[in-house]
C-alpha cells in the first residue's frame, strides 16, 4: 500500500458511511421524505462550491447519494476527502433514532402506548 493510500484510508475512516469504490468516494444519505432530500441537495451544493469540487448527486426518493471523483486522468486526493467532510456537515443523516421524534416529525395519532401495570387508570 502506498503512503498516500494509507492517508486516504485514515481520512476515510473518519468519515462514517463513506465508501471508496476505485477512484470514487460516495455516501447515501436517508431523509424523512423527498422534500427534505431536495433541501439537502441545496446544502450539499453550497458546501461543495466552497471546496472547489463538484460532486455527482443522485436523488432517489428520500435518499441522496453524493459521490466525489477526480477529473479524468487524476487520482483521488485528500482534498476530495476534505470536500466530503465539508458536505457531510450540513447534510448529515436526519432520520431520528427509533423512538425519538424530532421537530421535523409529525406527532403520531394512530397508536397508544400500552398501560403500565400498577400505574392506575389511564386517560384516553
């Protein structure tokens, strides 16, 4: 493994969810819905412009894949990994952990929590 490959590996390890496929790095971000995915594309574009790199962005419903690849004939550099880090910051993964709703989630009215044994009567 060449020295630059070791540096790439270490930098990529610090980017959770990003994968290297040959000379490309990519990550698929999941969102609550299509509208949230589209808003993330705008944030990704603004962050990418600041780095001087233009990623390939693929939108599939509520999923957005961002990929950085060098221009033809070049190799992947640490600048590409820095651009990925910069793009990830404003996008992130916006799905709340199971059981934890965020301000973007509408309250659910179709379920009731089961009563706790010995807690007394429950209110509807």
